[in-house]
């Protein structure tokens, strides 16, 4: 193992792999649903908005709780929070597998999100607090490779399991969670920080949760409820929103999000001034690599989850693949991600980490752009594996190094907050990515579906599920082909949205490279010269 050594006794490398398996389980659940979503849509009769919430509510809850849970882990012990989170996640998985309606499944995903929010920052901050020197870089390399590889492996596992029953994608978490809990008791050391600041930031938790929830709600519901004025009567939380109202709930939700997030920032600054415990230490954003790394991670997460949401729906609904076939196509991402993740540390030693992140994002942009152009029924679906491998290579390179870069300058005493902040940014991006994907897909289908039959609206509302039913009926080959072509056009629009966010991430990575160069020059100039 690399030199430098961990800071704790025992066998920290065994502990790292236990944490990595727990991390892989919750990251996998963020993408495993994608390929199973068409089957869930059909089995539970979901509409496109239900499908978006099933896919994104996990990330919404995850992101809303990360900052507060990360801080609690710093206080009470990260191992304790990791184990509690694993148990809650398993309970949520059981509830999801037993769900018989959209609302039951969405609430089960909420429970999973709570558990996931407890697990992820505990793994990252434990690694950050435990390892030192070159061992730290190797540990982060493993952590990043597991995170990117699990995200890419999700579609394959989801396709294979949902080929038996969609509930299987949730049942699989139960034995893994039990094994992780037992191994944690034996192998993982307890770590925590001494926090002298007083109080718990309850107000900060409420403001951040309200702001994020309102933002994602607005993005998800915009295409259905209308972005400005309501086009139909809307029932929401027991209230009826009339058609003649001046505004739909969507712009109001956007306004609530802006106000809540703005107040959160002001409140966190106030907490710091009066020496009270705060969820978010805003001084961390004075670190240039921390700031630009988080900007990059957030934009990239939006682009990545847009792809993960749209592509399985296209393969199964428009191209007529079953879940296992779609999973095999999407497994090309996992192949690229695992290969690149394993080599990222060696490439970083040769070219440096910021440049490896930049190379990875160039590959991601190229892979998704080519994929968007291949959404044509005349092109073999297996040809899509090639740009997906390229995309996976980029995913593995970027993810494995970006985490280490974001936390490189964060003091160990603030590792919990730094880790939670970085994880929150990723999860916010994931939630927004699912929401943006659903919004763009809905808009694209509304723009391109034009057969003049009732199936136009049915395909749009069901996120393509109606196409599967029409294909199963038989005798409608011409209509199915026409709807499939038009679904591909709508999906292409959503994938180009993914490209835009990945390009924004690429721009952030360029700034990250520049910030690293500045820090290197400052470090060099600070070293006294030994020349006569």
C-alpha cells in the first residue's frame, strides 16, 4: 500500500473497503432505478411526474440532510451515524419493495434518502480524517472509483434484477446492508471531531431543506403545472389551485427557493459571527479549489443524471428492448468507469489531478454528444455502447480525482463539513439533473409528438410507457414506428441539455486547473532558495 500511512490503528484498508461497499450500495440506488423505471411506470401506472419524483426524491432528501447529518457525525461519531444510516436505508428498501402505489414508493424513497444521507458523508469524512500522505490519495482514489463505478453499474444491475421483478432492485439492498453493518462493527474505527461552537443549527437545516425542496419541486412540476399561469385546475397538498389564478405554483416555488436559500446564506454568516455551530462554514469557499471543485461537481452531476434518466426510457420505450438488454447496453458505462477509475491515480501522478479531471470531462461531453446523435431507429442500438464506453472512461477519470481535489485544502478539523458540503453539491446536482431531464423530455415530447392520435398525450404523460403497451398489442407497427421516431427526437433534446451542463462543468474544471497552478506557484515561491 502507498506510504504516508493512515492516522488510526487497526487495519484501515479493510475498513475502507467496508465503507466503500456501503457507499456503493447507496450510490447504486441513485441510478439503479433508472433502467427499471419503465417497468415501475407500467406496474404502478405512474405518470411522468410520478416517475420523476420516484427517480429524484431520493436525491432531494439526500441533499437536504447531508449538511446537518455530516455535522452530527462530527459530533457523535461517524461510525455510529454510518451504521444508523445503513439500517434506515435497509428499512426504506424493504418499504419500497412492498410498495403498491406511487405514493407508497415515493415515501419509501424518502426513507432511503434519509439513510443515504447518513451513510455518504460518514464514509467520506472518515477517509479524510483517517488517511495521511500518499495513502490518503490512494484511499480517495478507491472512494472515487467506487462512487463512479457504482453509479455506472446501476443500470446493468437494475436491468438484470427488474427482468425478474422491479421489486428486486430494492430487495438486493437488504443482505448487503446487513453484511455491511456486521463488518462495520468489527473493522471500522470510530472517528469524531471536538466541536466547541455551541448549539445545533436547526434554522439553517429548515431553510436549506425548504430552499432545495422548493427548487426541485418547481423544476419537476413546471412542464405539468405550467411555468407561469395555470392551464388547468391543480390539486396540491389538499388545496385546489384554480385555473383563473394569476400564477401557477411553479413561479411561487421558485421565489420561495430563492428567498430560503438567500436567508440560509445570511443565517450561516450570522452563526459564524456569533461563534455558534453552523451547518455550512462559508469560509471554506475562500479556498479556490474547494469553490471551483464544487461548481464543477454540481454541474457535472446535473449532466450525468440527465443521461441516466433519459437513456433507459429511450432504450426500453422507443427501441423496444427489455430491461436486461437495456442494462447490457448501459453497462458499457460501467466498463469505462471501472477501467478509468482504477487508472486515474496513476494518470494523476503523471499529468496531475486537475488535468485528469479536465480530460475526463472532455470524454464525457464527447460521449454524450455522440450518443444524442445516435438516437435514431435506423442505427443499431448496440452501436451506442461505443460512446457509452467513452463516457464511462471520462466518468471514472473525473469522479475519482475531483473529490480529492475539492477536499485537498480543507483542514482536517473541518473535514466533516467539507465532505458534507461536497456531497451535498453532488446530490443537489443529481436531484436537479433528474428534474431537468424530466422537464426537457416532457417539453421535447410535447414539441415532437404529432401523430394526431390520443397516443401523443398518452406517451408524453407515461414517459413512453404507453408505447410499450401499444407495441404489445400488435398490429400498429406504422404508428409505433412514428411514435418511436418522435420519442427519439424528444429524448435527443434532453441529452443536449446534458451536454450543456457537462460543458459548464468543463469550464469549471478549467478554472480548477488555473487555481491549482496558482497555488503551485505560491508554494514554490514560499520555499527558500538553496542556491548561492
